[in-house]
């Protein structure tokens, strides 16, 4: 189970969903721990001479960490608002170029890369095209890296969905996206390989998987803003979404002391180009 457990919309629809709230997305969505990028460097040998392609850079959260490594980064993002904010957020880095396109339609102009990184975005890429395209734009020996944040829970800890399941059913009954996050230990034990996306077949070698527990804390309104930035809630009609989120914020204030956590396992999945 990933951060956005729902069917894949067309990439242009995805861009519209998130382009509605790029500043909110940038403010509330979790980034990735420094340890993850240190491991990425250790496993792949990425250094200031390595050319890195980032697919679906969003507002540039992971882009900033990649740029800080000193390597040239070409970041591809389909949403106009997201791409504009990514350019603004990475303006201090001269080694970053943000290009607006879906990965499937992106013009690589013959460029080849040492590493391809996709942070919480690869599940939006058409798997029938994406893996072959990734293999094609990587140099021999290049690396594919998928970064993600999986929402999890720990036994005995207060958890927002457990406190608000009745509100979810009241405002949007029968929604297949509703449900308790998986237990952290279960995710570590079962979510292997390339995760919940379709695999690449023989295009990439064995996958190295590493986990990093992280947590965010919010008051009621902050947690509602976090949900407001996710596609599961953005897909709801505003006259359903906003009353639901207001009710969730109020429940956090009244039953949880106006302090709620969102627990994640950040994950790094890395495999080397075959052939």
C-alpha cells in the first residue's frame, strides 16, 4: 500500500490534480531523509560527474537533495505549476534544469544519463513505456532509483484514520481508497523488489531495498492540509472534500489534543541497467 492507493489517472489529469495546490504540496508533503541520499551515493557511485535524470520532480523536494550532491540534474515534470515552483525552489543551484513534459513524451535530444531517479512518481508513468524508456536513456551500467514514502502505523499508537473512519464513510461512503494504513513491520517484510509498480522484466538487475522510518506532526488544520495535498482527497468533489477535511481537523482538535502524527517508511529501491 502506497501513499496514493488508487487507480492511475492519465498523466495530464495527475498534473491538473497537483497543479491546483503546488505551494501546499511543497509545504506539507514529506521529503526524504539525508541518509537515503547518502545510501544512493554509496550504492550507485553517483558523484559530481554523474548525469542524473529525475522523472516527475514535482515541486523539487528530492531535486534539491540531488542537486546538493553536485551532479548535473535534468528534472522532468508534466505540471506547469509544479514545474514553475520547482524552478523557483532550485534557482540557487546552477546544476539543475527543469523541463516540462511527461516522461513518455519527453524529448531526450539524445542525452544519456548515469542515474534515473523517480521520487513518489514512477507509479504515474505508463509501465508499458516507462521501463523501456528508462533503459534507453541510461548509459550501460547506469542505475534506476525509485524513492517513496509509504504511510504506515505501529500497534497501539493513535492514528488519524482509526479516529476518523466514521467521518470518511459519512461524507464519502464506500470509497475504495479508505482503509487503515498497513503495519510498519508488515511493509518491511512484504514490500520488496520494485514495490507496487509493474516490474521491468529483465531490463534491470536485482533490486536493493532500504527503509528509513520518518514521522511528521501536525495540528488538526495542518493534517487536513496534508490530506488536501494528496490525490486520493483531491479527486473528491470540493463539496465533499472540504466538509470532510473540516470534520477531520475538528476531530483531531477534540479527540487527539490537536496533535496528530503521520508515520512513513521512506524507501529506496535501486537496480542497475542490464545489458
